[in-house]
C-alpha cells in the first residue's frame, strides 16, 4: 500500500536522499524526533516502503519491556541471524550469549556492539539493508547502548539505521543526525482535519482545533471525536492548556472507558503483553474469562487491530489502557499472562509477569526473579538484572535475604552505569542484617559509586568515610578506597583547600599493602609527607606492578608516569591498554585508555592519531555515557595553535571544572593557554597563564607548566621568575633522572643562562626519547638563540628541522613561529606537504594502513577499530588510491609513522 504523507515534502526529501546514498553503497543514520502523534511512525513506514531493493527489518521499543535486556535488539536482529555464522568466533559467541541462544561468559557491550555491526554488514553484503527502530525512547538500556554504538560506527556497508524518538535529544541518540518532525503547516492541517470532520463545522472551531493541536496529525484526527455536533457547528468551551499528547491520551481513555468490560480487559491484556503475540493473548483472555468477540468493540472504536499480530492505533492507546487500569485488575492480567507463558521457552518474561502479579511477599516468585537476574547477568544485561533483583527484594519477607538481594541489585546498577541509584539501594540493604563481608562490599561499592558520580571535591568526604569503615572489615579495600579519595582530592586541586592533606593523613592509618593500589597509595603518602625526591623511587616501584587493564588505576598511573618523566613506559603502557580494551571490549576501560593514549601521542608528535583517538573516545562517551576528562583534547588544541578554537575549548573547560570542583583541570587550562600563547609568540599572556598553572602542585601538570613558565618568563625578560621556575624544574628532573627529565632541565637552564652547551645537551637527551614534540621545541629555542648570536647558518639547521617537524605534526602556531625565525635568517620558507599520513590520509586511514601493513586481515582490523570489515575494505581502497598502490603488500615497508 502506497503511503500518502500530507505536508511532508522536507521529510520525504531527506529520507529519499538517505535511501539514494544507501543504494550507492554508503551507510546512513537518522533520528526522527518529535512529540507523540507528529507522524514519526508514518515517516518510518514511508522509509520502509521506499527502501532500495533489499531487506527491511523493524523493531520498536515497548514501555513494559524497558527492563528486559536486548528485547528490542533481538527483535531487530532475529531476521538476520542466518548470517551469524559468518562473524568471527568471539563476536558470534558474544551475540549468541546475549540473545540467550547459547551459554558462555557474560559478553562485554563493545563486543556485542561489534557483533551487531558485523551482522548488519553481512546482511547488507549483497543487497542494501534498512533498519527501522520506532519508539526509541522505550528501548531497554542494552538495546539503546548497542544500537547507538552501531549507529556511530556505520560507514560504508549499505545500511540505513533510522530511529523514531520522542522528546528532546537528552538520550544516548543525541548527537546523531537528526530531523525534527513538527506539526503540519496550517493549510495541510486544515485539509487533514476536514477529512475527518462530519457535516457543518464552524470556521472558528476549525481554526481553534488547528491552533491548539499545532498541526499534530494524530490530534487533528482524534480530538474532533470528543466534540459534539453542536460544538462543531457553533463552537463552545474554552481553550485547553493541557499538552496535546495528554489531551489525545485522555481522549483514548474516554473511548476505552466507553467499551464493554470484556473489551476493556482484553485491551489491557494486550497492553501488558508487549510482543503482540495473538495466540498468547487469547490464551490469557481465556484465563480471564474474556469472550472471543471482545475484540470487536475495541476494533470498531479504532483502538486496536487483532490480526497476525496485535497492533494499537498508537502507542498512546497502550499508555492510556495501562494508566487507566485499576491496580487489582492489572495484577490479575499479569497473573493470567504468567500462567500462559511457557516457563521453558520464556522464563524471564514469565517471572516478570509473576513479579507484577504478586500482592505481597512471595518467596517463590522472588526466587524466580532472582534466577532471572542471574540469567540476565550471564547475558550481559546488568540493568535488567538490577530490575529483577529490586522487584525480588520487594517481595522478600526475610530481612537477611532481602538485604542480600538489594546489595546484589546495587552492584548490578553500578555495573550498568547507574551509579546515582546505588546509594539508595545500599541504604535499603543496610536496614537489614549484613555480615562483615557484606558490609565491606557495601562500603566499597558506596565509595566507587561516589567517585563515579563526582570525581572531584564532593567525592572526598564520602570516600574517606567509607575507607575508615573498611579498615577493619577489609584492609585491601580500605587502601583502594583511600586511593580513590586521594585521587578525588588530586582532581579537586586548588578548589579542595586541605582535602589532599586530610586524605593523606587518614590514609596513613591503614596498614601498607603490596598490591598495586597499596603500592600507589604508599608512594602518594610519601610524596605528600616527604616530598618529590623521596617519592620518585616509590612511584617507579608502584608503577612496575600496576596493570594497564584497570580503569580505576590507569588514569592515576598515567599521571605518575608523567610525574616521573618515563616516556618509554608511558607510550608502551597506553598502547597496551588501548589494545587490551579493544580486544576485550571492556567498556569501562576503553574511553580512559583512549584519552591517555591520545595524550601520549601528542607528546610523541602524532597529532592526527591523537585526534582520532579523542574523537573515538568522545563518540564512545556519547554512545555509552561515561564522562571523560577532556585534558587530552584541550592540550592537543593548544599545540595545534588555532587560537579561536583553542581558547573556546579552554573557556568551556574552565567553566565545567569550576562547576564540578575539579581544580586539576583548571591547571590543565592554564598550562594549555601557556602552550598556545608560547607558540603564537604572545609571551606575556603565556607568562600569566603559566604562573597560574604552576602555582599549584598538581600531579604532572605543575611540571608541564614549569617548562612553559621558564620559556615565557625568559622571553618576557622576567629573569627572576624564569630562574625560580628553572630551579624547581631542575630539582624534580634530577630526582627522576630520565633522558626526558635531563633534556627538559637542560633546556630550562639554557633559557635562563643562554648557555649553548645546555641547548646541545637538551637536544641530545631528548633525541634519546620517543617524544618528537619536546625535541622540536628544543631545536626551535636553540635555533632562535643561534640567530640572535648572528650564527645564521647554524640557526637555519635547527630552525629548519623544527619547522619541518612542527609542520608534519600539525602544530601550526609553533610552525609559524619557526618559519618567522627562518625568514629572519634569510631563508625562504616554502609551504610544504605535512607528509603522507597527515595530509593525504585521515587518522583512521592511517590506523587501518598500519594494521594492514602489519599483516592484519580486514575482520581483524575491524575488531581492533570497531569497524565492519566492509568499512575497512572501503577505507583501504581509498588508501591505495591516495598512495598510488594496488594491494596491501605494497604497504609493507612504506613509511606510515
């Protein structure tokens, strides 16, 4: 049946363009967003009807199923499971486990997401695939996370993924391409209204209906049903202030209330049964004593269609039926549906219905819900498991068992990323009796939730309180919690006044431990108590035993590696962390690993690759919710030297940091501004920013800022300030003793004393590291000194090397500064290509090319970068075209660094 859409030219044109792109081999994503009744479903139907010759699969979120893991995702993927066998084994196993098709280890969300991405790509390998997801606001949490992840990774698979969603874009879909679906224009709204108005209608009544509905198509079709012939002909009543959707739902409620009792009960049963399974509906109806002809009146009222599946006139009809139901009648319906649901085929839905049918405590039902929670956890459905456990606890009479279930629910909520819901569950659990192990677990979880909710100053007191209570129950957990408290105090920085000292003093009371958290804690206590020099060897010992697979420790160990000037370990560890996080699909680790790695790559001079990782981390955060410290993005922007962009980002960072109580980030902002202005040659502005950042002993950042302060002060003629910063920097570098530290100290000494030997020593030391950025800056500074000494030939050598390096990196401000100095030596500075990798290849193409050169297959590359193999193939074709190659064999030995 051809779908006629009145007044939707803009929307149809958008969908038609999308389909043309998909037909041409591209993938496209679109979110149709609007209020209930604006016609999103009709537009989705139009998209399905006009899909390229291929396959259309559909799913919809349903309000009663928002707590059932993967329910919408499984609905969407079920028709495509014949392609499951073509996925790599880890992805195949993860998706089969998630869908309950087989047993296995609980799958990580990223691996399930990659499996779904691969499944869609395989299904579209011969003909385009169109995926339509309606009522996305009611997707269960795991379906929303996975589909959002897939939407952000689709590229060149001939797949369209189109969502319909209500409201504003505060969900995970926010940031995806979006089309607002508004009401119809007045002319089209009047025409639609006239199509359903009987007989004579007063013009003022028509205008009022159009104005009050704001052109909402559903409201235009439904609201006139509630007006009498006299009201239509002559007008009556006063305008309503009730929102349009509320008025339409209220109209549906009145129509439901006018149905025979059996019809109302059947409609409620259909509303509670989310799948639209007609045989199941009639079996439940039989249990309730509903006559077979009960559907006739509901269908005649235009509320429901009962055919191969049950379909409501609109989701608002389902909402109206549910909201109007008497609680006792609703429990009766759940009980009937539980009775007719096969316990072997669908045990979790049966348990869910039984849970909602229970009036009071019922241990049999609670135990069944607890078993469903276990199955949900085994499939990776942590939010669903929490919902099962919470309902099980509500039905549990024994206080000890109830507390245990609430504690388990709190753990599941935290694992699902809902840290804000943990304190309430723990408080309820602690009302009942908990043994020592359970009390320790509760305190530890409370501490983790506090840090996850706010990693700044607000987290310090609850973390310290939890750590004190853990000291006797679980000393290792106490040390870990004290470490988190110190981490929060470090994040609070200048905004935390005495927080760090209080945290360190409290932490000193717990016995030392040899585990990674214990070693890190001990080193930080010494750092605060006895100073940097005493702490450096302890930092090194702690870092030697710290894993790069723990998100809670990776950020701190990354800062300590900077604090100890250990570039080799920092670059190696961040690379391993990203590799592990990608291969394992560990959602909690990957965003942290990506941002740490991006910072490492900035100092290595690989700006394009760093930018790619920042973008990936941002996309992951948008798709899954973890909040990120944007330090790597800000630092990268500062070194790139585009003043307006960098200052905008720095300003946003300052506002966010002050609001969140994160003084450490204020120092990052000051350091980044100093980097920016030093590159632009605005040394007075750089001096002010560097002084602000260096005035606080923030981990890692203070020593970054000291280097900027020496340069800015020396160039501004503030010799005393430069000398003071040099002395602080030299003392720290001497304690660390690495090539990076020695080179940085020598450069600071050279800037203050203008000693050529110090410049040469700095360059020699930094050349031993893998850090191209500080080496290029040392060459720039030495070249500037040589030019002022009128040694133009020697200056050109250093300045040319610096200019080439900065240009290749993309450090525009520093490249232009080096170019000005080169010009002053008499050399003509020509614009040059910044190298194959940055100028010709995108960051993603560079990553793919390097992996292909290393012998990785397309599926292996896709698994590492969370891309479909078809997208990898498409990017490789672009790489070959740009580099003038015909096969991946030619990539071997090609310089892609």
